[in-house]
C-alpha cells in the first residue's frame, strides 16, 4: 500500500510536477520521509542553498521575494521554505509571507512552502532539512530558507545552508544582539534592510566597527544595504551571494558546508529518536530516590533496552514505579 503510494508520488516527482514535490514534503512532515530521502538522496548536491534569518519584521519575506525575482530574471528555478516559529503570532507571520510572495505564486518555476517548527527539537522544523534535500533533488537551482531569528534557529540555519544572510533592522539595537548571540560568526553576509530608514547608515557603521574588532580567517562577511520593498541593493546582495559561492567552491570549503548540513540532519534525526525514547522512559522514572540516582538508573535501563527497543514503536509501557501509585 505504502509502496504503491510512493511509486505514484515518485512518478509525479520525476516528471517534474510540483504536486510531486509538494506531496513529498508533506510525507516528510508526517514522518514518512525516510524512504523518499533514501531514494532521492543520490540526486542531491546541486542546489545553491541560502539561509535568511533576522528579527521579526526586518523584511525577510520582502527580501525573499526580491531575491526570487532576481534569480528568476537569471532563469533560475527557486524553492522557498519559510519556517514558521509557531508562536502565538505565527498566523500573522504566515499571512505576511503569503502576501509578500504572492507575485511568485503563479510562476511554475517558483515553489513556495511554509513549514511549522512546532513539536520538533530546536528552532527549525524537523522536516526542513528534508525539504531542502527534496527541492534539491527535484532540480530547483536555488533553495531559500527563511526563518525568524530566535536564538537557536540562526545557528541551525547556518548549518543547513551554504550561504547565511543575517538581516538587521536600523535603529533597533540589533548590532548589540548580534555580538551577544554569536551571530557575527554565522553571518556570511549582513543585510541592513530598510535603507530608507534614517538610522541605516549608523547601523552600517556599527557593523563595520564590530567587524574590525574581529579577525577573520578566510571569508570576511560582506555588508550589503538594501531596500527590499523597492528592490534597491538586491543586485549587490545577489553579487555578494555569488561571490560567497565562488569562494566556497574555490577554497573547497563547500565540502565542509555539505558535511555540516549532513551532520546537522543526522543529529536532528538521532536526537528526535532519543528524545522519544527518553520521554517514554521518563514515564517510569522513580521519584523515591534522588534525581542523580534516578538519572543513572534511567540511563542504565536506556542502554540495556538499546538492542531491543525500536525507536518508532516503543514497547508497551510497564506499570509506573512512582511511589504511592503502585
Ligand atoms: N520602509 C521599508 N519597509 C520595508 C522594507 N522592506 C520591508 N519593509 C516592510 O517591513 C514590513 C515587514 O516585512 P516582512 O518582509 O514581512 O518582514 P519579515 O522579516 O519577513 O517579518 P516576519 O516574517 O514576521 O518576521 C512590511 O510592512 C514590509 O513592507 C524596506 O526596505 N523599507
Ligand atoms: Mg516573513
């Protein structure tokens, strides 16, 4: 039954039908990505992957839309993944993405997908890495991943994408955040968006100042100023992205990037399974001993059951040992 499903899906996928890609990503989101990725993985490794992160409202979706327009003008096919942080405000964000990207909806060579990060470890959707692979295997030239920068997700996007863009808002104190959160290290390109903002120049100076304090080996982050709404600066941004890709290829660092994306996904998958099993074992944790002893006991049981337990189908839960409930 599942086999029939996957064959029909792959037929659509291989014929280049967007619904094949859409269904593949949906499968992945519902935890059925393993077989698909197994079959399609050999076809990956061609796409240019760009991560775009930054605080809420900085203009990420508007920048995405402008970058899509630029890539399309160069004849490139594009996939956009916008990761929804699943905050109480996420509906607004999603709606915002939709509005910002509408002009590309009718273009068959642009594939847009929103994904929720809810219920997964870390900030980025568990299925995001799959979606990147699937879009790559589908043959899209550029894959753009947009996510709101909320702590962990910036680091994750940098692991997943070859080129990481960090968008910053003039007049927001973002530059201080950048230093605090270690974002300096992950940005390949800083984008000061809303160049029409009166504080835009000051923001540029602050970033330049920050960069002077650091010593870079290899790639020195580019600083680009844009006005995403009018499209100003988008050509420069694209040039900076291309320069970074050239740098990665010429230095061979591209292999390092691929390895990073690979290990990122492996870690996500392994952590997800471990988390599931841990959750299961925690149901039975003893509370009549101290927490250190309980953790030791749990881990002993954990590794004892390692050979037999199946991550996806945990064995029937034994009766609780919690004192007073037995
Ligand atoms: N003045 C000005 N406004 C801009 C510019 N770029 C985007 N905006 C506006 O900023 C607002 C937020 O833009 P979005 O693209 O939705 O920002 P975002 O970072 O995707 O927002 P979230 O996804 O909610 O985090 C919108 O009203 C845009 O029209 C710009 O260059 N100048
Ligand atoms: Mg957005």
